[in-house]
C-alpha cells in the first residue's frame, strides 16, 4: 500500500518547515533528523497541500496532491500594496449592464480561480449554479415580481418597500435581477454548518476576479430572499435534494465606467 506522504531523504534539507506548517501536526520533526509521518495520516490529513507547497527542495510527496498538479508561484506576477488597494477600492456594485452575453467559458474561467477560496477543514463543498440564458433570467424576474405581490399580502412590515419594488418592476425596470446577462449562485449541503460562510467567501472571490476580467457584479439580495421565502422560486431553481442556496451574484459587463472612488466611513477598530 502506497503511503499518503513520503519524504525523499536524498534531497530533504531537514529544515522542518513541513512539520511546522502542518495544521493537524501529523508530520513530526526532530533536530538532525528527517520528518516522520503519523500512522494516522490518512484519517487526519486535511489534504490542504501546505506541506507540499512549503517544501524548498520538493522532497515531500503527497500521493493525493501530485506535484505536477501544483502550480509554481510566479513572483513576477506579485502586485504591490498600492495596486491591491486601488483594485479593491475601485470595485463597485454594478446594476446596469451592457446588452452582452457572458459566455459559459468566461464564467468557468473565473470559477476556476474562485474555487481556491478557503473552506472549513478544506472540505471544498461549494457548488455552482450558472444561469446565463436570457429567457431563464426573465422567468426568474417574473417569479420575483409575483414574490413582491405575495410579500405585500403576507408580511405587513415589509409591505411599503415591497410596493415600491413592485411599482418599479411593473414599470419595466427590472429591480429583481437588473436585466443581468448572468446570475451565479453558490450552494452546498444543508448539513454543512460552515456552508453559508464558505459560499459567501467563494462568491466574494468570484466578485473580485470578475472585476479583474472586466465584468461587474452585484449581490442578488432579492433573489436570495425570494428563494428562502417563496416556494415557487425554490422549486424553479430546483437544487438537489438536501442542498440549499447560500449566495448569488448578478453578473455582466458594466454599462458605465467609474472615474473616482467614493469615500467610506472610517474603520471602527478595537484592540484587546
């Protein structure tokens, strides 16, 4: 039986980094010795790849994370703090889109990066539902309009704002999905206690990566509310049994360009 982790003692420089970095502490290191692997490695290992990624001499082999599948980090692509600051600050919530389809290939290109978002225990259980068919999006918006009407009747507290939303929707202003060319949804198993965090982090990654690709996003709060409260919306989205929706984005090519970064409130920071 092939061991999950193997150390090449011919090339290992005995630096101990693999042991220091292991979240589960299943790699043990003694000074002037080689790393030793716990007998419970198979059961305890998170398959996070930290040990493979940190080894300076490529001496550690993880048989479920082949080194040929691990990308080398190209330091020439590192960005400065200033570049990062402008990139994040310049991101806007986009609600007005060009009449231009977002291809499945482009969405998948972004998800291929967004899948590197962190997940609890490295479970990588986030799944994606993509809707980029205009007829399908119009169908969801029509159901959203019915949800506005339903909410007015069933929830007196929200009725005033729902009436305003319905008025705009009926006038042809698609408040529900903003005539977005695509909607990207993240879902996961209902019994995953970290699902909402994991899906939101993955969508946040998607949002920022889309920004770098010339796309704009806006979190689809109306869709999320309708999916959780209005049975017809849940039935139409038709997620697999045992799964729930935890976040959604409207996605498209921005109709307008922004020239400035509006001011924000000062950060409220407490030290303890």
